[in-house]
């Protein structure tokens, strides 16, 4: 049992008033940090597409190669909206502040998700994990799709939790369908995960066959303009985006290898490929990457497994660019933090395996869905883990609550019957 002093401490922090005050404080600090650093944001491919779209009205990553399908459209469209209105310089400041606001809203949604399952206290724990995460504190300064994806996917899970715990009405079902399409148009890795989770709703009879068909129909209908645009523009069926073999190839590049035995290409071979792709568009590059991958696998049949292990370490620990960096910001702010939450996550899964196997299986499917695509492709960026790290810490929070903070000591099945 928790002592009275511990109960008072828990009650002080795990409530809406204290949480919102601290969340607002972090938001203020983040904005001040951005002002202090003069909004020195980092840019990726999404920004290039957004600039070209705002300036020329063409969805293109490199103007000289014409139209592109290199990135899914939601985040570049989001960026281009502000570039069009405010111009490039002012748009950066505006977008960074809006993304800080996203990171204020996301933990609120996390609490509401847990509240729908009658685990609000655990939700506050998960929210604190999010707002005090060193990586999430900084990442809203980066102009990259992860910032919008986390917000949209958290909202999707919120409506998912409503469907799971409440009587389904068609207004909420339509919103859920729209959110499904938006998430799919933001981050492709979420698509199979959402598909499986919707099937789980059907299996547990939270959705009828008719309702699941309605969700699928609306989501596909809203997604289809992207596919139609791609077909009309490139005269080929492109359901998601163009880089396929490129992502597979990048996982073999020397600069991303953590394991010392992973040497798949010579420097000369890598330089030759770089020279070839520099003069082609993204579609002409794909056969070049495919040929390079084929040669690697022909020379070493175990290469995909070696790469997969390397990518697993990169995804769940740190990528190569940070692996040899033991500066305080990387060591404390990322390496030790990740080791800590990963260990807690393993303990949490062990707990749920013993107490609630359906929930354990559910979590295994979700995290496998976020991991497996990067074993095939590459995991060269921290942002891939940030897509789902908040879900990892949410699982940890549920474990801590049930194991140590649940004063009544109900079992998982008694306290969280809605989860199985």
C-alpha cells in the first residue's frame, strides 16, 4: 500500500490542474528557447516540396525534375499553406510555434485516451513522460512530418478508444474515418497498423461489419485523390510514395552501419551510385538502387539479416551519427534516456504477458508494426523512433500505475476490463 505522504504527492501531480500548469510552463520554455535560438529550424525534403508548391504551384522536391511523389502530401501541404501566406522566413517562425502548440495538445489527448479506459491517473504519467522527454522537447523545432503525425495518430487513437469503450454513433465514426485517411496520407508505416487495429475492433465486436465497411469506404475515398493525382501525373499506379528501393539501399550504406562487420560496399561503389543518381529524377533512380541492392544480396545472402540487426539497434537505441557521440546532450538527453525507457518497456511487457495476454499480444502487434518496416528499409534518423516512443512510454505508465500506484490493487482485468 502507498503511504499517506506518497498518496498526497501522487494526488498533487496526477491531476488536471497541476498537469496543465506544467504543460503550459514547458510550452512557454519551448517558445522562449526557439526565440533565443532565433528559430534555427532544421529542414528536410518536406520543406523543399512545400517551397516549390507555394512558389510555383508544383508538388516537386527538385524543380528541375518536375512533379514528385517523394513524400506523402499532408505535411508538405501544411507547410506550404504558411509559406504562401507569410513568406519563407516568417513561415518558419509561425510553423515552429504551431508545432510547439501541437506538443501542448498531444499530452492532453494522451490523458483523454487513458481516461476513456478508466486509467486517467496512468494517462497523466504518460503525459508527463511526453512533455519532459528531451527529444520531444527539441523536436518541435524541426520541420518534419513526425510533428504532425504524432498529433494526428494520437487523435486517431483517441477516437479508436471512444469506439472501443462507448456506443458508436455515425458522427464519431465519420470523424474516425477522416482521421484514418489523414494519418495514412501523413505516414505510410501507420497504414498496416491501423488496418490491424480496425480488424481487432471487429473481432471484439466493437464495430459491426457494416460500420467497418463504412470506415474503409470513407477512408479510401478521401485517400484516393492522391492515387489519382499520381496516376494522371506519372502514368503509373503509385499508392503511397516513390522511394522504395532507395530506402532499402540506404540501410546498406557504410555511414549508417553500427555493427563493425557490416561492410556491404566499397567507397568507390558508393561514390559511383551517388554520381548516377545525381543526374536523374526519383523514378529513374529506383532501378539504380534496385540493381545495387541485388548485387549486395547476391554477394552476401545474409546481408538483409545483418542490415536488419543494425537497423534494429539504430531504431531502438540511436542511429550511427549519434552512436559514437558521447557528448552530454547526446549521452544524457538520448542514450541513457532511451536505455532507461527500453528497459522499463521490457519489464512492462513481461508484466502484461503474465497479467493480460490479449493486451500483451495487442502491444506486440503494434510495436512490431512500427519496427519491421525499418528493418527492411533504413533507420538512420531518430525521428523514426519518435513516431511511436510516446506509445512506448504510455505502456510504461500503465505498468507503473497498475504495479505501484493502484491503491486498490485491482488486477489488470478488474481495473482495465475494457482493454481485453
